[in-house]
C-alpha cells in the first residue's frame, strides 16, 4: 500500500531504536496512522525538523501492516509556511488536543471533518490574543471529537421524549442517553450531574460569553470523556495546574 502526498499532522513522536522515530499521524483520508520515520535522528537528517506537532505536512507512506514507513515528508506550504506557532497556554492546549486524539481515535478510520476541525482549532489557537482564554475552543473540539466517536448528545432535545429542552427546567445528565428532566430540589452547582436548561441551550449555541456557561461545559465534558479515557489521567492536563 502506498500513500502519496497526504496532508498530515504529527500528534506524537517518540524515539525508536537508535536513529528512528515512531509517529502518530492525523490525516483526512486515512484517519490516525502509525508510522516509522527511519534514520531521522541522525545528526544530518533534513526530515527531523519537520516532524514536530502542529506543523502542516504532506507525507508519503508505504507498507501493508498497521505501522507504515514514512518515505517522504515536506511542509504544506499552501496552508502556512511557518506552521501553527503555539506559545504558552495555546501550546499546552494543542498538546491536550493531540493527547485526546491519540488516546481516543482509532487507527485507519478516515474522518476528514475531524481533520478540518483540528486544523481550524490549531489555526485559531495560534491567533489568540494575549490573555485570551483557549477554553471555548477546547470545549468545541471536545464536542466535535465526541460526535465523531458516536458519543455526542443533543443540547436542545430531552432524552427519550425528544421534547425541546426548557430554559427553566433542571436536567440530569445520563451518559448513555443525554439530558433527562428532573424535579430535584438540589442546586446544580453542588450536584455534578445536574444542569440548568438555560445553560444547555447556551452550550448548543456555543455561547460562552457567560463564564458560568463555560464552566458548565467543562464540567459536562469531563463527565462525557471520563468513561472513554478510563482511569489513566491525561498528562497534558498537568500543564494547566498551578505550578505545572
């Protein structure tokens, strides 16, 4: 099998044997791919500087096994000759997005819409103003990934009945169904699985102008992602902790 000049991003790279790298690549037509880049850790390799995260690439690969061999790589100049230059919290956010994809996305499953969403997320992260939060972008990417994996939920319709979510109602989140109306008298702030309908409708509009809605989206997404991630914590989350 040969793959020629496929747009790609390096999600993760790690040393392999004495002179090579093992790569996790994201591509539009083949999904996430594993590849070995032979000899790129030699001192004079011209390929090694390209094989970093967030750099838009064109790659050629060969091989019939799950692990392909990188045969050619070049910068995708038409997109951005300098790549997506991420710094500070935007850089940490990019590592978080990459780790989510490596942990949750299966191999060899083409998802061109997810690839486009990933590219848009990197481009937008790179354009953040100093002090501007990346949180809205991360929440939107998490929802895109969950939809791709088949775990997305509706923020506008009640589970089971399909009735419209009411702004003045209180809802319980069921990971296997969605939002179920409840008559609980407990405040949602002290009950992680309870959500106000008005906040869910704001999430549907990706309206994060209210910090409380953004906090709700983060709390909800943690609950949606946790069963998929299991007990092993995300290493990239350490960057966002005080002193991390």
